[in-house]
C-alpha cells in the first residue's frame, strides 16, 4: 500500500473543478494500464465534452508530490508548489501531507476514537516511541509543568520500506533517523504569574504568528525570513477519517540559529516548508475538500497542527546567483530539521473539569558540519524540553506588555 493509504482516488475541488486526483501508487499503475475512458467516473456529472466542460483530472501519487515528507532528506524545490499556485491545485499536496503527518503524531499519544491505529502502511514505521526521562519545567512561582520525553529510531531498512510504500526509488543510505518527542499538559489559563498559557495564546503563537513568536521566545534564533507565502486562505481539506482541517497557512521559512561560539561553531540555517492548520468542528458538510467559506476560524477550533518539512536545495530559493552571496546565509552551515506538532484542548472528562491543553512536538534534526551525530542525538531531548520553559516564560512577560504579540 502506498503512503497515501487508500484503495480509491481522492477527488479535489468543487463540482466544476477536477484538476488533480491523489491516488495510491499501485492504484495509479492499475489505472494507467486501463483504457483512457476508465477515468471518466472522476468527472462531475454532466461535465462531458465540449465548451465549458471540465478537463479530465490529472492523477498524481503522493510520491509525485514529494512524499514521504517526514524525512531529514527533505523535499526539493522541484516538489514545492510554485508561488501563486491556484488554491485548488494545492489541495492534493496538503492532503498528502496530512495523511502522513496526522497518523505519525497520533502514534505518540492517540486520541480516543474508533479510528485504526497508525501502521507502517500509513507512512509510519514499526518502531515504537520509547519513554526517556521526565523533566519538570518551572515557570514563575506556581508553574510546574511536567514534560515527558520520548525517542524513536527509524532504521535504514524501515526508511527504505516507507520509501517503497510511497512509490519512490529507495535510497542506498545506511543511516537511521532518530526522532525525539516531548509531551506536556498545561492549564488553559491567562492568570498572570501562574506559569500557564491560554488556548488563545497557543493559537496565536503557534498557528497564526508562528514565525514571529518562535523567534521572539527562542534565544538561539538570530534571524528569520519568509521566502514564499502561499495563498491558502479559505482552504478546507478532509483526512481519510473525515476530519476536516482549515485555517491553513503555508510558507517557506528560513531561520538562522546560533549554536555556539564563533569561529569554533558556525551558525546554522534551517529552511523548511511550514504548514499550520486547525481541526475544524465536526458537522461541516460532506465535501472531500473545498474552498468554500473562510476556512474555519482558529479561535473556534480545539486542535492545531504545525508541520515543518526540510527544503533540500535552498540555493534555488534566493535571488542571489550563489548561496555564498546571500547575506542571511553568510558564514552558515545548512542544517536539516523536520517536525510535527499537535496542540489540542483536552476533553474535560479527562481532567476532572479543569480546562487543559496538550502540547506534543516530535522532531528529527541534523545540524551537520563538525558536530557528531551521536552528540546531537543525546542533546536534542533536553533542548526540546527547554522550549516549554522558554515559551511559558515568554508568555508571562508578554502579558505584562500592552500590544505584545499575544495581546
């Protein structure tokens, strides 16, 4: 089974628009072996031929869109949608991204539901998350937050299996990928000095103003910039279980991190395709994907996702003739960073009526350069645990300001 994980085509667009259809790779092969008219069932009724008729859909696999996405190798600029791509043509890309990312982050702490558990067929591997030590983050006098840490190593054979499931040519690398993950639960509160964050503050900082806020509360970030910003306002996309996501943002973002004392360690530049979205309330209709409405308002949702996919050939994203001429990347080493983040309101039945927020973030990274991989693997869990303290401490200071980023 392909990474898309479905035995049937996925239609995109409204009744008058059938531009692309996302299908599993083996289904693609089967359909390509049939007669041309075997595709006509994908056209909306009455479209037919002649003036004003909808064109036959272009059938694409997840692999053709760049999947699997959750890999340190990243995606190339050739797989990035061009700037100005019509919204409907972005739906297959976003659908493939959600089909891979949602089961992956669900494998950390599955939500109570009747949906099947993630498997290797859905783009995850058979490796399980292994609990590491638990840390307590203290913010102000009253804010003790427990941060649970996990680790998951995807072996080279498992990674090649994922590539095969996506219909990709398998790589010959013997390198594994080690993911680190943290989970914490927070009071949904905006009381000053209690070491908490409200749902509105989480949504503002991680969904609506992610780039600005992350730079503000992360000391190691010395600069950020947006290289592409896609028009995804109003888009709504359903996953395979019927959950609908909206309120999308989609940007190519670059961040410059200071990781040590120069000139011993150069700054690192990380370039990612960053997608944020909200899980919309149920009961919003039965369309598979649409551009109707406003895409859902962030503040009305109970769950948000943040997905960062590395972009491999970053030199193609600048106006300079060579990467060394780009002032932002001058004297840097290009690193790679991939992550999936899920922040959601917990049902009050799970916590005796106290409004709480669950924050999960899973990541794999490679700073490259002279830093040994084993050193990075040991350091990452502790670093991502510190991010919780940094964020909550920053929120406390922002609350004291008028007109702050989270005001």
